[in-house]
């Protein structure tokens, strides 16, 4: 199979991304629930990163003292 040269990678991957999005949306009752879930997971990941950074900073501070 030969792809035309003018197609970019985003154009080639667009059907794959749309199929993945549909698959994810099927797991949720509606759009709002999906967006709330995404927002909550982003907030949770941020707080975990902050806790890890604080722990590493505290460890390095204890070692230097």
C-alpha cells in the first residue's frame, strides 16, 4: 500500500484517534461524566507529582544538613 506524499502523519492517524475516542466515550454515560473524570485524574496526577517533589526535596535537604 502506497500513501500519497502530501498526507501528513496527523491525517493518517485521524481515523485511529477518532475510533479510540469513540471507544472511550462508550464507557461513560455522557460527555459531562467523561470530562469530569479527565479533570479529576489530571488534578490527582498533579497532587501526586507535588507530593513526590516535596518528598525528594525534604530528603535532599536532610542529607545536606
